[in-house]
C-alpha cells in the first residue's frame, strides 16, 4: 500500500477516535427542572438571588408567585392536597406541629444539624426542628418590641424609654392626660383591654412567659399557671382599671396602632412589621423603637416569623432544600435583608447589624426570643379574649379565670392531636 494512503487512513482513524472520544466522553446534559416557590415579597426582592442560583444550577427554572397573608394557610393546604402545591413555601414559626406531616425534612447530607444550630439564633430550631430533623429555615426573625413617641416623652420630661415594667408603671401617670371630664386624651401605653389592642393575645402570653418561662409542656399538653401568672393579669388589667393609679387605656380608645399614629399614645407594643404601617399612617410622627421591657434581668420577648419549607409531595425535595439553604445563607440572606430591611435570622448578620438604627433592637431581641406554638391562633386568641373580658367585667377572679382558660386550652391542644 502506498505510504500516502497509509497516512490518510491513519489520520482518518485518529479523527474518528477524537470525535468518538468527544461524543462518548461528554457528560449527559442534566434534565430541566422547575421549582415553584411561594412567598410574600415582590419578585424583585428575590430576582438577584434567583439569578445567582441559576448560575450554579443552569438546569433549574424557578417560578415565583407572590401570595397574600390573608387566606394563605387555606390556599396552601388546598394546593398541597390537590397535588399542585409549591415546592418551596413559607410556614409560620408556630405551625410545625400542625403541618409536620406535610413537610419534607432537610436531607442530612446537605448540612449538619449542628452547623444549622450554630448558624441561626436559638429560637429557629426550637420552632422548626423535631428529633434532630429540620423542617424549615427563615430569612428573618421578628419580635415584640416597645414603640415610643419621643415628642410625648419630651413633653413629660422623660429622656429615655423604660427598660423594665416598673419603669413603665412609673412613667404612666406622667404620660397620661385627661380632659376636664376625666376622659383620657393621651394614653401612656395601650395595655389593659383586648379588642382594641393589636396582638393583645401575644402581648399577654409574653408577659406570662417573662414571669414563668416553663409555662407549657407540649408533649404532655399541660399548662402551668401559678401566682406569678395571676400577678401578670393584675399587672396587665391595671392599665384599664378606672380606679387604678395607672389607668391609661379603655375600650373607647382607637385601635392601638391608630392611637399611636395619631400622637395619642406614648407607647405601644408590637412587631417590626408594623413600623411601615405607622410610617405610612403618620409620616412625620417622631417615634422610635426600644427593646421590650422586662420583669427581671432574665430577658424574654416573643418571636413571630416565617420559615421556608418544602412539601413531601414535591417531585424534587432534595433540590428544593438545596434552594432553601442557598436562600437563607449568605450572601443571599444579606441581599434579602438589604432589599426588605427585615431583621435577620443568621447569627452572623445579627452580630453585624446589632447597632443598626433601623433593625438593631430586633437583632438584639432575636438572641433571647421565644415562641408559643399552637395549631389554632384564632382559637387561642378567642380563649384569651374571653378570659380578659371576664376579668374586666369582674365576672371571675384571676385564679378562676386562669383555671378555666387552662382547661379550655389543654382541651384545644389535646383535640389537635399534637
């Protein structure tokens, strides 16, 4: 065979070998996957984060739907039951025992329980884990704090907000104003009633927890009320008792947020998310936010927030959890913080923003926040309202009212099959 032909055949074989190696050695292209995400923020909040994730997982398409808080739980349950639910969605920090059977826990090979526990403030795994399994993780943590009107404090010659409930009591007569008929025209603090106070049930529960942290045992479905808890009711109700030295609030006052916005309350207790509401109602109101007052040196406030979870019916639970972990960790968590101005859940960011003028107070409080899990917040509110209003009407003693409340709430928890 002529040398030229041998050379051409050799080149052809080499070319075939190279092409074959390129073809057969190529990794198969990963399948296109769609993850459906439900959230409450506008899509623009997550756009940068989703785009960054897309660079890491180009085969993953994220479809985001903004939802309303109203009817959210019902809509979510209906969607999951129909098999058309989202892969990633938010659950409230009090919902785990209620919806655990609908949630896929975090795969253990994605992150260790210890690493997650060290990364987030303590209340997160108290709320979202059971038996070393993690069912949800948050982007932020909100807590009850004290809103105070600087102008009204200045007029009363009080320079600083109270740090304790004793200081609240001391400031109350100085911050309360009445007209010639004795009608309250300026309240010191919106406390003492139920129907016209935002988050009244949570405020009262927080006071109880401050006095008795081990207030309930969910495993045994038992609540433990004692003299300290009775004293909490006395303390709370004194602000609406016309015969009390600390009388400053009644059922005729406007809704607590409105009264504060109208420059008619010196103090109110509420969560961070209400700050925007107040600013929209009264853009020029001179107010600030301070840590929630305490009964003792042991600090406690109530947490209320949402965590990202995935459904057991998701076709891609592993990838859904991969996305959740990407969302709640840095740099995504700080991108979210900067876009929403919401207080963080990661200890790293809590430490970084401890002195921030907007969210510093809530960062501080997240370190000692606790929760009160329940399957039915509406029913809990109704039971609390029933107890408080029976006491205001003098229909029962504190002990009898608490005992009736205890029996009803234990029955509620037992019926819910925790």
